[in-house]
């Protein structure tokens, strides 16, 4: 198996009916980036910046952050990398930052909410990113966005930082694209607006499933209660892909499901053309992509979703379909 996957390293991920699917890596520490060359991934679809903050003993300074991001850009070379701003709070606490006492931290003061309420921290990170990316393309995305307005506010902060750097004679990135994580269900009802506002979207299926089904992703008692291949979940993913594709806004899935073959097959059938995953998944997912007919998967899912009345999982049906084809 490993040998087979290694031999696929330089084979483009294209389905039997000619649909190209970009396979990218999720990363968070510099060591993760070594997997780029080894897997043949087409860049980093999600760089979780909070990991670096979580392993530090104190808040990294502006200069330290800039060096870190320069190291990331050097490591990826010409490949694209999507950097996510700090996704702290909830289950991700910084040991040196006083944690709030919250009844429901997953629903509490976290991610972009902290960024907008305490813009000093977000500004410092954005400035470090803009400086580190001088002369090269920069892609930034914001976690846990619940309303279009939150993203608009974040964009304004980026614009202000760019203006500040220009005023002080710093070179800017060659282009700066700003995206949104789709992981709070309220965005499903603002899809056209957010797709128009954002340069790209990335579905955080881990959190999206948690909030869609109201199941704590860390609570083993309930975490497996709902299947991401159930009808409601698949309809949610389809809605995101359809609206994003209609707007011409690229949409990736960067949650764990993108790294599982059956789930990834379904996502391609629903219209996604980019998946970001852990390094070990690239080989198996590429092998799956090479073996499927995206059009046939799409037809199969449309038919199954149209007749599903009980919200049950399509996993058995999808597994049978995959077996047959
Ligand atoms: C997600 O929520 O699916 C995601 C990719 O982000 P994280 O797992 O870091 O919350
Ligand atoms: Mg998330």
C-alpha cells in the first residue's frame, strides 16, 4: 500500500471523467511542512497558526511571529499556503493567557470573536504575516466567522495594516486573498453574501458537524452519534459547494472528513474540487480520486438525497456504490 501511494506522488489527482481535485495538506508546525515533498501535495490548505502559540511558553512577539511565517513561506516555496489566523479559545487554550470561566467554551469567546474584540492581537498577527509575505502571494482565512459583517470587519483590519505598512515603506505581498472558514451553521443562510465577499471559502467540517448536530466533537459519548454522510450533513455540504461554485468562489474542505476516502468521494460528488487533509491521507485519497467518475457520484448522490426521508446515513449506500465502481 505505502509503496503504491508513493508511486502516485507525482500523478495528478484527476477522476476518470477528467475532474481535477486539488489535494492539500493541513499543517500547524514547521515539521509538518516536510510532508509536502514526500506526499506531492499541492500546497497547504490549512496552516493552523495557534499550534505554534500553544507550544510556546509566552506570547510570541511580533518579530518572532514574522520569523515563523517567513520560515513557513520558505518551506512551501512556490506552493500555495492558506494561513488561518489564531483559532484559540474553546478547547485550544494558551497557557500564558488567562482563560475566561465559560460555561460553554466551544460557544464562547474564541477565534475571530477574540480577534475583533481585542484587535491588538489580530493586528499583530496580520502585520507579521503581511511583512513575512513581502513580494509573494498571501492567503489568510478567518476561523469561526458567524456573520458576513464579522468578515467585513476583519477585512477592514487587514486593509488598515496594509496601509500602515505602505506608509512606513514596507513592501507588501504580491497579492493578498482573504477567506472565510465555513464552520458555523449560520453561514449556510448567508452563502451568497459570504461567497460574494470572500476570495475563497474553506469548510471546517469538524466544527460544522459539531454545531450542525449540536454534538460536542470531543465528547466520546456523543461524538459518533451523527454521521457526516447523513442526509442533513450532505445537503449542507452540497449547499455550500453549489453556492460557492455559482459565485465562482473557490471552496475547499479542510476538516478531517476530507481525508477519508468515502467521505471525500461524496464531497467531490457534491461539487468540491479541493480538499485539505493530514499527510497520511494524501495517498489513499489520490488513489480514490483516480478510480472514481465524479459525474456518476454526483448523479448517485442527487438520487439518494432526493429520496431520503429519514435523514439516515448514506454510508452503506455509498460504500456499496464505491464497491461496484
Ligand atoms: C474544522 O473545524 O473542521 C477545522 C478544520 O478546524 P479545527 O479542527 O482546527 O477547529
Ligand atoms: Mg474549526
